[in-house]
C-alpha cells in the first residue's frame, strides 16, 4: 500500500485510505456508519443539479452579442453578467458549506436550487443590464451550494475506495454542461431569444428541485451538531497538516490548470482566424476529454492508483497544451482540447476525492473550502497568464504554463508515493 506521511499524518492509497483518514484530525472523527448499511444516494438528481449550476455559468457566452443588441450596448459592457455569476459563486462557498453540514446537505441543495430557479427565471424579465447583473449575482450565489455540497454528500454515502469513481459519475452533469451549454445558448438563443434560454434553465431547475424535495421524505439527510456549523472548522483546515497541503495544491491547481482557460479562445481567434462561434465548438472538445475520463475512471483508478492518476493527468494535459501551440491547423486544437480535458480530470479527480476527507465531520465545509481555494487560484492564474501573454506572447506563455502543470503533477506524484517512516 502506498502511504503519504505529512506532519505525522498517514494517508492511505485508494484501497485503505478511508480507514486511516480518521487520523487526519483527531478532533474531527468521521460520522459513524453502521456496518452493512448504505445511503440511498440520489446520484442522478445530484448530477442534474450540477448540470444546471455549471450551465448557468457557461450558457451566457454565446448570448453576449444578443443581449448587447437588446439593451443597445456593447459586448464588453454586457460581459459583466458573466463575472456577476462566477464571483458570488466563488465567494459564497465559504458561507454555504457550513450550512450543509449543520442543516442537512440535501436540504441545502434543494433550497439552493429553488433560489436558483427563482433568480434564473427572473433574469428572463430583466428590464435592463443593471437588473440582469444583480439577478445573475443572486443566481451565482445560490448555485454555489450545489456542486461542493453534492460532492460532500456523496462522500458521506460512499466509502473512499469507491468514491472517485462515484464522483466521476456525478461529474457527468458538469461535463455535459461544458459540452452542451454553448450550443444550448446559441441554438435556443437564436429561436427563443436570450430570455427564453433563462426560462428553459429555470424550468429544468424547478423540476429537479421538486424531485429533490420529494426525495427528502425518504433520504436520511444527516444533520450535524452545532460544532459542525462552527467557523472554527476553517481554522482547523489551515493548521499544519494534510488539509493545508491539499488546499495549497488546489490553489496551484486553479492557477496552472484553469488560469489559462480564458485565453484559449482569443489565441485561436488570432492564430487561426476562426470566428468565435467556431472557437466555441472547438473548446467544447475539452468536455469530450472530460467525458472520456468519466467513462474510464472505474478502470483507471485501480490500474494507475492515485499517484499514477496525477502524473498521467499532468503529462496528458501538458502535452495537450504543447500540441495546441505547435499545430499549424485549427483542427489540431480539437485534439489538444480533448487531451486537456482528459488530463485535467485525471489530476483534478484525485484532488477532489482527497478534499472530501479533509474534515470528515464537516465535509461540506471542507469541500467548499477546496472550491473557494480553487476559484481563488484560477483568478490569480488568469491575472498571471494575462501578464505573461502581454510580455511574452501567447505561445511562450502557454508553454510556461505546460511546464508548471508538469511541476504540479510531479510534486503530487512525489507526495502520494512517499512511504511511511
């Protein structure tokens, strides 16, 4: 068994990790689960909720020009509605995670989805850009509770050795949103108008939230103690130990893996002269790579182990970046995006699974902290990539990013291979 020892803490590999993670923090034992029992996990509904959350962020990309025309303004001015969704999404993680631990994860997800339904539906009736911006902020804040708390809920129900595979099934919702949100926004936006797209999302959210509320009657949605709601849990995560290492790795993950994403579209537009509509189709290939991961995860996890997953992910994603920079034709960038999607989730999937064990008695708080740190790293990485591109150009900046991805994968590989002493 591969063991990681950090500051006296032992973390097991995928087979025995769940048994030893209770030593992660002696003050926070994992909730007891009677032997031979399992929770009836509504995985399909959780994946559908994740799809709606992710689609809410991505669906605006092809609608910016339409909204700008409707409000008689410019596309750069309308782009604020994108940040209006993602910024509250990142910040609200810190506050919504503890609510899931204290009052029940499925309850909080269902309530958040109802709020998402109302605010997203209201976007269809926005009378101007300021009103649309405020409503998008509210929708993004509500959406923040869905994916991280859903992951924590899965961790409560599934033992660690099966968790990464189960999480990959949950990720199907997010991956499908990455693939379909752009086409949905474009096609439905053309025939229904941008307001119709928001009605469509709200209708879907209303159905899923209603089904989740009905499921509450049968699902043993565990409520935590007052201690699980304590903000002191954040101090526990920041103490020397594995949790702090995971959060640091999440920030670097966001910086080097996700920080470059916003610059792919302008690079392809400049390098290949592609219109942005075609660029959106190429970028959707990232989702195809992620979909390959979700289909192969059950085989790859036992075959490679966690240490093998992170280094394979880093290598595949870095090679994808290199292929994208080296290809003379835009079709080559489709292959690059598939490789980047597969590589990203190979590495990121291990980090997500580890995040669910950072604080076993308050998993929603822990996963929300992971998501917040990842979001912070993505923001910092985007700023750094922007500066590098301004001074060195796209290709050199992206190649430096590929080197940083390999460095991150090598560091994580070394950590996960360290033997116990």
